[in-house]
């Protein structure tokens, strides 16, 4: 069955949006199964730059049905704003091509406020994602099904009553302001009501009909709430298990695609064994334009960590790697990759020779410098997973396909 899943193999920001966009042109369905507007996928078509935070990147191609699965948390105002920006860029969005699962949870203004006052040490995007998932797990959240049965405004007021009783950090005037804002949130929810319906029968029928299906991951494996560098993680399952709980349908992915950045980046707090604090780190940040698509925050940069990636492959069962941003390594004389850790947790490095040539936009593997090919093949051999595609630039055509992604 032609089912594909694309996931970040590191801490996110690996370049998933571009690859998803390439795949989406041949997909019947694209589904986002976890996370919220704390993710950002950037897609470049010619001179147009699209940024999606909630809507699956497949919407840009116009071909596929795009689904926000039950494992996601969705801010109504943010979603409407994103839809309007995409429409202004010529992207058609309608209920027949875009679906919100009624079991997905809502992110409300109170969640954003709680994120700001409770999660400062974690380094979140302050989009309210964590508090929304907290409500989901403690069974006090508001699902999108409340948009359809006319009970949203009542549920919103009951939720604020609950928050006021439980959270001493919420000031009284903040609660009043949030109560006064409920009608505005209700209007946003009403506008989105036509998009809310159960996507599981559509997915089940697509599986039965052997349709092309793409699951679109957000963030990266080591931000997974269970398998990541806890507590410096997101609040959802960003690894392959989240695809099943976040969509409600079982299917056998014949391509489990890892997006692996040719170096490592991380946003926010948390451990980062190969982080660089010198000029090389600044070079990577500058060459890779390493600033968050959602927040604009500068990303922490470091060497490729193959020891960490080995664990990512174990968790997700990857059978195809897309190696991204290789062109950003040009001009670095000696490259290091972590292959193990010392007893104190510091990385054990292996050095590989770099290359001077600018390889931006290359589309032929044999045209790459010998040392670049050696770097790619060393990664492939160490992980035991084929590097099927190499991304050499931001444009969707800047790719080298070593192994066909479609069979």
C-alpha cells in the first residue's frame, strides 16, 4: 500500500516542509497527526515562500485532501489567520479539501497565558500547546466537536471557571479579560465549523482503495514527550507511535522517511551534546539561516550526532533518509560527527575532511565533491539506513534522488 510518513529525526527544523511538498503532489491525502502552531514548515515555490503552522503542507499543491488529525491541538484564531495568508498567496482552502478532526483539542487564550507564566524554564514558543495537552490528558479540554453541537461558548465559560479554581497564578483581571473575549473566540470557531468532520472513514476508505497517503510529522523525534530529552520536549508524540494515536487509523507505512539535517540544531532549552559555541557554530547558523519559522528565535547549532540518530532510527524504524542542508557545510575544512559518548556524556567524535566547493542547487550525486559524498556515505553506513535523497538548497528542485522515493 502506498503509505508514507515523514518525520524529523533530530530536534525538529530538519527541512520536512520541502520534502512533504515534493511528495504531496502525488498524494491523495496528507494528514498532520500531532502538535499545534508551535511547528513551522517552510515551502518555497519559485519566488513564493509559504509557511504553514497548522495546516498540512499538502494544501499548497491543491491536489490532496488535508487533515488535521485528532492528535493535534488547534488555536481557532491562529488557524483562521494562517488560512487567510495562504488564500492571499493563491492557495485554495475549502471544506472538501481541508478537514479538522472533531476529536482534536482547541488551544484557547487561557492556554497561551498559562504557557507564559508556567513554562518559562522549558523555553516553549508560548503558543499554549503544553497547557492545551494538559487539559486533554486531565479530561478538561474542549474538543472541536463542541463547535458542531452549539455548546462551545458554554464549554469555554465552564473551562475558565475550572482554571480560576485551580490556578492561583491567574490574576483576577486576566480571567475577566478572557471571559469578555469569549464571544470573539466563538465567532472564530463558528467560521471554522464547516471544516470539522470525522476524517477516519475517509482515511479508512483511502487505505481500502490503495490511495496515496502521506503522514506529516511536526517537530522532531527527540522532542517526543515520551522518547525525547524530557522535560525539554513538546507535549505530544512526535515519533511514529503518534501517527496511529493521532489519526485513529492503522496502516503499514512502506516508506518511513527520516529527515536528517547534515548538522544538528535545537531551539529552546535542553541538552545538546554536540553544540558549538565558536565561529563554526555561527557559520552554520548563518549558512543555514537557522532562525525559527514560528518564533524567529536563533537556533543552537552543532555537529551531526550519529549516536543520537541511531536511537531515532530504532524508535521509528526508518527505512529511507533525506539528508538536508548539505550545502551549508561547504567551506568548513574539517567536519566532526559524534559516533559515541564518553562516560561523562561528552561526545566521541570522528573527523571527516570537508570541501570548499559551493554545491547549492546540485542535482547529480556524482557531481558532488568526493568529500561530500564520503560524508553522506559515512552517515548511511553508520545508521544502516539508505540516504535515498540529498537536499542541496531551499528550492523544491534542489534535490538529488539516489533511490526513488516512489516505487
